[in-house]
């Protein structure tokens, strides 16, 4: 009985390095909105993304994450005065918009813990220079947090966990803040998730006020043009919380004509990540395979992640709100 209690606390509190309170994504480069609300509408597209991640396939109780997100920028049409000569003024239309909105729903199961919820995001975008944009975002998150009672058995029917709020499920509100710097060649972002560090009150004083921990993300990438058709993009993602050791992803992606990409990354927790993707018109598809370097790889078939995305608004619209005259 005590052993099961320790396992539960292990999953909830994240006290150990391998504990995961929040999902870990391998294709974050292609939907940064999932880890930073400031990304909402930053590129001018209206984006619809579906992500499915199966971690450690073949291992019973391994994490599974599914998410569906939508984000866009509110553009408005206005006019500027373009003075072509001392006597002639021409009114030229432009698109302007500083507000981005987005949201997603998710389902995340990790062992006996199941989270199902949503996030609503607001982002404000401003131009620092003609080609560099600074964005700030704030998101409200709400999720249902529960123990899967079918996965555990207690000899004592009066065990507090069997008669607690977590068995029935509790609703936990929280918030996320993010900053995002975007340029045609590079991007850098920072976000803090689970700002409220909400407590899950589960009835007994022995298990009371088990809290989710605050998580921090720092990511960035830079594009080097090899020729007019191909680019190389090194990238990094640094993750940490207040209860487990930092984790970093270092990767390199090859991009051909914005229609095909392939990359490799190393995760400091002990994994190699291979990613491929393709885009046709408005539809793109991505797949990643994580090969863990830990002992668990012997009894699993690796980690698989699939993303499908739709983007509305052609490439000319991408920075159309920027005055290029």
C-alpha cells in the first residue's frame, strides 16, 4: 500500500528527475504555441495543429499526449500616406494588427495520472525594428486532474487516496506567461508555465496540498542560408522546473524550399530524436522518433510523435502588416 502511495506522489510532485508534470514535445519548432502563449498569431498565419505523442511505446503506463490547437492574428486594414514626390501623395492600403489569439485542448496521461483541459491565450505584438517583432503573451489554463482508479488496488478499503478528491478528479486553474522575439532569420522565446503552482487537496492531511511545480522554457533557433533553396537551422530548448533538474534539447534541421525538412537532436535526459516533415500547399505533416539511451529502451519501441497542421494565409501575408514601402 505504501509503495503505491509513493508511486502516486512520484508522478504528481515531480520530485525526481524523470517525473513529468507537463508533456514533453519533440516537434516544438513547428508549433511553439504549445509551450509559449506569446507565439499566438506571431507569423500572421491562422494555424490549426493536431499533435499525437506516444512515449515509450510498449511500456505499460507510459505517457500519452494529444493536443489540438488553433491560433491566429487579428488583422485590420488601414491606410498610410506614401509621399512619392513633394507634390504627390498616394494612399496605400496596408494590414496592421497587434493582437494574437489562440487556444488548445489537450489530454495527457502519465501512469495513473490523467489531465484533460484547455488553454486560452492572448498575445500582443510590437515591432522593435522593421524586421524584428517582440511579442508578449498570457494564457489561462484549466484542467481536470484525476487518478485512474482502475490502475490501482488497495488492500485497505479505507485508504485515504480511495476516498479523496483526486480519485473523483479536481479542476485546477492556472496561468502561463511568455515572451517571444521573432525575426526572419532567428527566434528566441521564454515562458513560465503553471504560475499559480496550484495545490491538489486530496482529503487526508498526509497527502494534502500536493502542488504542481512551476516550469520554465527557453528556446531559440537561427537559419543559415546555404543557397536560395536550402537552409540549415540549429536550435535549442532548455526546460526546467523548481523540483527537477534542467533538461536541454540541441538540434540541427535541414530545410529544402520550405517544403521538406529533416533533423536530428540530442536530449540531455538521454535520447536521440529524428524528425522529418513535408508541406504541400496549406497542409504540412511531421513525424519524430525518439530513441532513448536509458535502460527502458530495451522493453519499448521508442517514442513516436505525429503532427498535422493547416495554415491559412499565403507567404505574402506572413509579414503583410509590416510597412515595407
